[in-house]
């Protein structure tokens, strides 16, 4: 098991956050949100997932393998006040729920998580992965397409593609059926989950409100009007507002 991560803030901080990136991204992609968390007194850790951030590929790309790979971040009673996962990372975060300490209050925030894909949608995602990793776009291209992103975010998007091992395409082949919403149906008393869903008019159809379980205690769902899939880039305040912990006074 390899430890590959980016950290922000002081390890002696009283609060900890674990950030899990999406497919073709890297730990560095959380820079903007991580700085906001540090300003609120957090020590922030963002792992590089299997086959991402220059990590070598693997033969097992089942969602359970990604979750198992992150168990090293929970050794020696390590715990987190907040766990945030974006897109594919949201599904990985859902698979981590059984690993969370039984007595630690934990807030889990899923950003437009990829919980349910039809076989057709998985095929589209696979082809998109192959196309985009074969021809990595420049930061300028992302800036032109995403005016709400900072130049830093655009550069980190390009960097994530450049650091991704092409073997990660197996994610879309080895997780069939792609169905993980059931993991949210039984939430233990110490965990509270918030799902932030992008506006379908401004997104790529990763998360559908219909796929999120209804009437589940400690599960809150919020649709963000006018916000696309990259919530951490376009509306980080919505994420910070979902953290039910004392905020620093202005």
C-alpha cells in the first residue's frame, strides 16, 4: 500500500479533513478548498487514488479496491471531522463509510457523486476517458470553457490528466453494474451525509437526484442552481456551509 498525498495546514490542528478527488484528477486539485479549510482550523489530507498522481496502475479497479487502498489513512485510530469526495471520489467515499470510527462524529460531503450509471453511461464515460487522456487539453482551453474557474484550477485540471495512468480506464470495465447509491441507505448514528448536486443544465449528468435514496435519516440533499459538476471550483462556499462545525469569526 502506497501513501501518496498532499497536505495543508498543521498536523496539530484540532480538526481534520480528508478530500478524495475524482477520476483523472490528483490530490493537488483540492488546493482552493483546502486553503479555505485551513483558514477554518483544519489539517487537510488529500490522497492520490490508485493510478492517479503518478501512482502506478493496478489490476484491480473495483470500487472496493479504491476504498481498501485508502484504509491506511485510518490506521492508529486516525479519524476525520470532515470527508469530502467529488464525482468518482464521492462513490469511493461512500465505500469508506464502514471504515469510519464508531464513536467519532463525522460529516461526509459528496460533490455531484457518480453513484449510479447505466451500462450505456459507463460506456460513454469510458470513451470520454480514452479521448481526454490521449489528447490532454491545455489550461487555456479549460479557461475558455469554464469562465467560473480560476487559472489555478484550470492548470490543476490539466495536471491531473497528465499524471493519470491510462490503466485507470479499467474503472469503467470492472465496476459493472455501476451501482453504489445503496451504500447511503443505512447511515450509522455518528455520520451525517450531505450530497450537493449540480444543476443538470450546467453539468455532464454524473449525479441524478433520482439516484439518491429518499427519507434516510442524517442524509441531506441539496441541488445547486446554476452550478456545474465542478462544485469545488465554482461554488466552494456551498461546501463550507455544509460543514456543521463552528466557523471562524470574521
